[in-house]
């Protein structure tokens, strides 16, 4: 019954124009929030992970903007590049697990030294709902002018405890990670990393509804680790593509220089080593 009540509470967000910053989502190691207004859906960063901060993302930076129709999201996603800024590309995907997970796929641009698309890479955006406190339906539905004035939080209310995930939610997270491993394990070229993720997959396969919450929580830790490995691999690919493009641009310039000056020779030697 408690789970049903939470899903009913979630439906309030689906029909009201509210910046639901208290309804948080995990997005590849960052924390995001969803803004709903009619059929419009927008994901924003609440707490970008460190790598994204270095790339230019900030709290309240837009991640996705689009529409929700028939159990699907479709619209524009954004990646961040420290040199080229925010880049847009089209994505689409499904609403899963009773509105607790959204998966969007698209072709993210790979930028050259001039910040122009030099190609595209398959990209997967996953948003997983973190357990929220049940929202106050009256405050969400009421016009802003009719809502009671916000009171400053008390010292105890500033750091609310996150309620533990249900067994069903833990199992759903584990199964999602299993699917990611199944689809992407072959992409891991490093033998040690490949073996490590394969071992995690074997442990995740033992998860079942008869396990206790503590056991499932440990397995979810393994699931998060595997997911993080793939996220780091994706980030490395993006950085590598940018580095390759820059090296090609520098090589092109050096090839056009006919001088045999020592500094030019040193540069050519350094580029050969790279």
C-alpha cells in the first residue's frame, strides 16, 4: 500500500507545473530534478558530478527538454564541453518501472578542434528516481499565490534522512544494471576491467526476491560500481575523440611547415611520441 501511495503522489507531479526539486533523480552519478508542465518535461542538474563541473555543467543546467507522450520521452539533450560549451542533440526513449526510470538514446556529436561535429557516438541517458518524501498534494496543486508562506527549515529539517529503498526497487536497479552489462560487456577492451565486470554480473545474477534487504543493498552497490565503470568508459571515449581531433589538427599544421628549425623538429618528435 505504501508503494501505491507513492506512485499516486508521483502522478501529482505529472500534471502540475512545478519545479519538483525535492523529487530527485540519479543521472550517471549526478543528481537531477524534473520540471513538469503539461506535456513538457525538463531535467536539470541539481548536483553535477565532478567531471561535469569541469566540463562546464552547473546546478540548474538543463540536461533534457522535450515532451512526454504515450510512455515515451522525445526531445533535445545537452552535453557539456569545457572548450566548446553546451552542445544539443536529439534523443528519445521510454518511461520505465512505474515512472521510476527514464532511458533516452541518441547520437551525441563528436567535436573537432573548431568545435564542429566531426562524427557522432551512441549515447544513453539514464534517470533513476531516488526515493522522495511524499509530496504535499495541496501545495503542489494550489496556485502559488494560495500556498502557505515557506518557513525556514529547522536545524533538524535541514538534513532529512533518505528512506531506504524497498526490495522491489533494489531488485529493479540490479536488473537494470544486469541489462547494461549484458549489452555492453563486449565493449570493455581491458581484460582486467572486463573480468571485474563479469564477476559483478555473476553476483548480480544471484539476486532474488527471497533475499533480505541488506543483501540486496550490497548487490546494488555492485550494480552501481558496474554502471560507473561504463560511465567512465563513455567519458574516456569522448575525451579521447577530442584529443585525437586536436592531434590531427596540429599534425596538419606541422605538415604544412617546411622549416627545419630545431623547435619544429622537437614538435614533430613530440607528436610522433603521442
